[in-house]
């Protein structure tokens, strides 16, 4: 059924059920002018908002509607993970054209709710409006962090080691295999379509005492530059240490590209990059899913890397800029 | 300059300054994966999100870009007012086409910030993305309320009086005068272009002990029906008691319409409608800006009104439904 025939109120009613996955914190969910929720004493609050536009941030060419919702929620959860925080509540706004089939919206919501349920996050509010244009989804997420413990970008210190979680360039590999229509990349395709936020690792890293942290939504090169700039330090990494999945090497060989580029420039891994006191190195490596790839030094806020050929190159902040053509 | 030439990062940088109007609550504002803020002990948190789409919720035909931002912020503040809450933090997402003149965006932000400053609300986060379509603005507002004191829609009780704040149908009168290009409606035009949220009255009404409350964003008829339905009570009002501005009477005469219809069906007044124990009647009327217009009775969740001709009619929940054609 088309949204304009079902109507806004009926649609909202249809998605209102099954939205509370941590009832202890909710006083009033969807259905009043505001939602009302409780916070934990001694904790500070985190908030982040992310907007995804059809045709810019997602399309249904390589993703099912369910995946779009799943990944939208992951992107928001990842911002909480990047602070070392605990996700708690979300509100969701959607602008959709009247002619859209409500089954598409329902599938996107199903993906959102799946992730809410997994991470015990409540969907406590939203807005559904009409647009003569592409769909626009905005999620605002609220989380918590013990007082004074938020891990900022600006905390890196000379002498810190630089680490990352799991594989980098993983999602870009999956997307690359899809866009070139190549078979044999099952793991990284899932990584592109249904990435997971690193909530638990983020909390563990914060508890261990890392100094700075970012999630990797715009490629490692861009995220390292953000830490360097915010912390006013220099960062140098060893490219050969960046953890790449075997499918990344395979795709790079098939396409005659540099496998490292998937990690440095490819976005939306939703892994974490952080800097930590050197004495934590052993504890970090014992976590199993952490790889140390470089160090923080005094100097200009730039990022350099040592290549496989032992050359030093400057890594630029080539983040994805939605407006530059 | 066009947004695509200035670039997302530069634009965000340009609007990042002058966003904190209550520094006591902010640990980290714009510029990290999340903002970090403090809450008041013993208070619960409120959250609401509102999306406005160019061509659907606003146009530049009758409003300047500054007014659009001002009113967007008012709509969000009004949701906090409707709970009797105190607004604290907002995050703002904008999807804009690359060809837009950044001066338009800056003016919208100026309107948003003007209202933030007035109500001591911090702008602590956001997202700026590209869209091949109309502008989409989403604000999520976070507020606070003493524990257990949020005024819900569902609290109306038989025997309650029904009251409203200030004038109703005011914004609709201003819009009507603009769309018919009629002179002589200076007050209600301002009411349409730069409406004010009733934050202080909302707090006063909550402290007095009103039972239920809504803000009037979709017309009095719709809002009364929401209270009746949520509270499972019947509401009856006297149309002749609804406070109308003299410009509303004047416009109705000029256009040969029923002046009451501006109040019942016209939206975006951002005034408050509430029900309260009858014994508060005197205290309410002493506030000066309150008019009592009816009462709550037992019965089906419907709203009826007594007309000027002493006839009873059913007021339907004819809220503005964005998707029905």
C-alpha cells in the first residue's frame, strides 16, 4: 500500500509497537509531545545525530531496505561506541514521498529495530513527514558515559600507540565486489550491508584507559587526521600493520589496486581507531581484536605512513565530503 | 557562495561558533563523534524530534529564511513546553542541495540560534548532508522535568476544566492575510512568521498542577481530540469562549468565513491547551493569559462544542495529515 493511502497516523501506529528494549529507563515512549526517560546517576549524557539521504548515502541497488535500516542504526550506535559510551535511546525521523510502498518503510524499520533490540536501545520518538523527493532518514541517539570518562578525539598524547579494531577496509571491499559484480566476497559483502558497531570494544577500551578514539566512518586516513588535528599531535603509522581481510587482498589483486587504499580511503567500517599509553600495549593486544599500527609523536598535526617500500608518505584528510563534486 | 563550493566541513565550521547559551551543562559541544552534556539530579529527561521539509512545512513565499529557522526552533521548544519541561540541548540536521546559496542556510541558522539564545538552549551537534531535492531540517530537542512531573496527554479527568493560553487561530489568521494578500494584519503575521513557544506558561501550569496538556500545532480541534482519546474522556467546549484576536474577526468578516474555524482548524499557534482540576479555576484565570473554554466529562473519547447558535456539534480530529491528499 502506498504511504499516502495508509496515512501518516496509521503508519506511525503500525510501527509504534515493539520499540522498547530496555523498559527500566522509559517513563513515556512514543505517543505524546515528548518521550520521557530516566538517566543513570553519576553518568553524563551523549548525543549524536546522523542523516542518510536516498541516492547519496544509500540506494537499493546493493542493499535491501532491511539492510538500510540496519546500517543507519549501526552508524548511530558507532558514534556512541567512539566515545566509549552505552547507547540508551533513539528518536527517528523519516521524510518519504507519498507514493512509496509502505512495505519498504516497514523493512527499513525492521532493520532499525533489530539493532535496537540487539543493543537494548529504545525507540522512543519520531516524526514522519512527506517529501517530494528522495527519502531522508535521521536518527538521533542518546547514550551514557560515567562522569568525566568520555573518550574524545582531542586526548592523544605524544608517546601513545595507535590501534584499530578488527579489519579495516572491510566494508569498502564488500562494496567494491558488489559494484564490479564479482563473486567470492561473502564476508565483506555482509560487512558492507550489515556492519556492526563496536559498542563492547569501545567500553573495554575506555575502561582500559585509552586517550583518544574515533569510529571509522570516513576511512582511516580521514579519522587519523581528525585525531591529529584535535589533539595537536603528529601521527605515524606503518601501512603493513593495518589489518586487512583476505578478501581485501583478493579484490585488490583482481582489480589491480593497492589493498591498503581500501582501509585508508574506504568508509563505513564502523571500527574504532584510538591512541593509548604505550604501557597498555600488552593489555590491548591480549584483547585479540586489536592491532597496533603506529604511534603519536610531537609535531605538526599531520598523519604520515611508512609504506611497504619503506617510504614515508603524507596521509591526507580525504574524508568523504558530500558537497564537493 | 553555493554550498557545494564552500564544502560541508567549511560550512559546519562557519556555524559552529556561538552555539552554547548555557555552558554549565555542556562538557563537549560540536566537534566530536558525540556531544557530552550534564543533567540535573532528580530530573527526568524529555526528547522530541521535528522535521520540516521545504515546500511542505515551509516555503520562502511568506517567510524569510530567518523566520523559517525561528519557527522550526519554536516548534521544537513547544513540544517541551507541552510537557511543562525546561529545554536544554538541541541537535540539528540539514539536508540541502549543493546549489543552495549558503546565505540562505546561514539565515535559517541565525533564526534557530536566536531562539536557542532566548531560551538558553545549547546547539551541541548536527549533521549536514547533500540532497538532490528540497531542503529537509530536523531538530531533536532534549529537555528536563522534575521526576514524575511530566504533564501527559493522558491525564485528563472528568470534572476538569479545559483551558488555553493567549489567542488561538492567531497564526492561521496571519497566514490567511498573507495568502489573500490583505493589508492590516500586522500582529497575526508576526504570529505566523515568528511564533513563540509557551515555555514559561508550561512550567507555571505544571507547577499549578494541571492534569493534561498539549501544544497546539495542528489546530485546537485535533489537539482536544488527542487529549480525549489518550485520557479516554469526553470533552465539551463553548466556542464563544475561545479567545480570538481582533484581526481574526476582521479577516473572517473580510473573507466571509467563520472566525472560530481559524482556531479549531488552523495550526501552528504553539499555544497550550490543558485540563485542570476545577478548584484551580481561579488561580488559572489570575494568570491573565489563560482562558477557560470547557470541561471534561465521562463518556466516549469525543470532543463536542456548543456553537454561538447554542447547537452542539462534534469536533473531529481533522489534524493536518501530511500524506492524505
